[in-house]
């Protein structure tokens, strides 16, 4: 009698773990009907009527946010932007071989781009704030992080769009991938005549759009969405050929461009690391550093101040560049030729600090002198208060209480403040008008004040 071999506990545990993970990461869980998802994405492709007006208003809001450098306003504009629709539509159309949907998505995306750039150009032409703020400058050149954000954000967007319960992932993708700000920045470039800003910003938008579409295409293929069927097999083959050519024409250049962005980002990091680690000298300091990276040249240009570096040390620095992956990079070192420059710079800084501190000290001395003068005046009035009270008692036998002091009053018409000598008097019985006048005139003479405010109790 044959017996089946028993599975080892370790193998059984491994199988259970694999089954658990497959269930945990199963995209079929909570999945919407595929035709419903296709219909949902297809409806959001169109740009007309309300969708077009929403886009225009969102572009205005984003342009204002970039203009005043407000991150909160830019995020709000991206939340209400409908730009994600045709971009996801392109990826879906490529994934299910729907040439009509592809043409419709491309046409609507083209309309959206034209309207967005036209609107932002109009705004930046009439706005009184013409300077480029940091939020705007951040959208003039794509980085490797923009590529990764677009790729993973697009994956999140299409997975969320394929669920029965629609989440807030798609608006989140629109914020993360920042589709609107680059278009607004492109409009700024046209309005100000800065073609570098226009090209860089539009390049960023193009990269983001392509990788969001690529993410949609990959998920649609991975989840085996039903492809569009044609009655004519030759037409179906022709459509598939067109879509394949379009997909390759879009993806291959984008991957190449993304690869260039990654290489540039790595080079920039290595160049800055080289400056931080190797350009540290006891009697020489780095005054400025500039980095150039393009198809024709890679160059690090450093300006030094202090003692000149000998040629041998410069050659050692150039050799160290090879170890940091900067073998094809030119190192240009500009030296002042004056060994006392560093000391002169330090002296200038110290002189500037001394002059600023001296000015602050003088201001504080003036404030202290003013306060001492005011305190002296108050002390003088307090010492006179008892003497004047005793003298006033001789002339006014009914006087019961008396005080003298300085008060600050505000002239509401002139909007000015001044000090006023004020006296407080309390009589045993109400004094006559002539007695009050007599007391007030006597106080002016006694205190040598132009005005004395007399307060009676």
C-alpha cells in the first residue's frame, strides 16, 4: 500500500503565506464591472460645457496661486481641475485597442492644453505682479521625482477608478502629479517672453501626462480588460497597428527623456557632494559654485577666495572626480590671486556687524535718555505735589484732598499724543466758580505750566 508523502511544516507555511498574500493584494477584490469602468473613464474625457468652464476657472485660480506664491491656493485649483480625464482616457484606449476613444481623448486633451495655456497667458499678461515666485520656478524643470510621482500616482488613480467604491484617490493624483501648475507656468513663459520657462514647464506637463497614461495602460492590460472587437478583422488589425505605433512613439521618447532626467539628477547630487566633501581648505573658501549639465557639456565652475590652490592640488581634485562618477565633467576653478582677500572679507563682515551694532546701541541710548528724562519729570512733579498742596490749603481753607501729576492724552482730531499737567482737588463744600478760577490760575503760575487740567470731586 502506497502512502503519499507528507508536506513539511515549512513548505505548508510557505504555501499558506503565498495564498494569504495573493488574497491580500488581489485587485479583483471590490473591482467594478470592467464595462462600467470603461464607461466611467470615457465620460470624463470630454471637455465641453461645464467641464470647460471649470477648467478655465481652475486655471485662473492656479495662476493666482503661482503669482502670489500660495501653496494652498494651488492645491485647491488642482482639486477642481478636470485634466485627469483625457489623460487616463488615452491610457485606457491604448489598453483596450479603442482607436475612437484614443482620438477623442487626444482631441480633448489638446483643447484642454490650448485653453489652459491661453487662459494663464492672459492672466500673466494683465497681472501687476510680474516676478517669478518660488512655486512657479519649481515647475520650470522636471526632476526624477516628478517622473516617479507621475508613474505611481497614475497607478493609484487607475486602480481607484476601477473600484466599485470610488475614493478620493483621483483628485489626490491630480494634486501629487501637479498637472495644472506646469501649464500655468508655460503661460507665464509666453506672457513674459521667456521661452525657457515655457519649454521646461510644458516638458514637465508632457512627462507627467505620458507616465499617467502609461500607468493606466499597464493596469488595464494587467487586469485583462476586454479589448474592443471589430467585425472586419483587417480593420481590427489596422487599429491595433496604429495604437501600437502611437504607444511606442509616445513611450519610447518619454522613457529616454526620463532616463536623461534621472542621469541629470544623479549628476547634480554627485557634483554637490564633490563640492561639500573635497572643496574644504584651511585658508581658502568656496565663494560660489555653478553646475552645467546638457548634451554638449558637463561642467562644475567654482569661485574660490583666500590663498591660491597650487596646480598639484587642483590636479588631485580632478582625479578625485572620477571616484564620484564625474569622469566626463570639466572642473573650472576661478581664484582671485590675492591671498588677503579672505581676511579682507572677514574684516568687511566684522565692520558691517560693528556698524550695525553701533547704530542699534545709539538708538537704545537715545531711548534710555528719553525714558530717564520722563522719569525725572515725574519725580519732580511728585516732590512738588506735597508742597503745592500745603500752599493751596492756605489760600483755600475748604480744600480737603489734593494731588498733582502728569497724564498722557490723545488728540483724536490731530491723532497725536502729548503730556498734560493735571491736578485733582476735593473740597469740604462745593467751591464757587471764582474760587475754582483762582486756584487754576495760581497752579499755572506756581508750576510754570501753560495748561493745567483741574479735576474736581
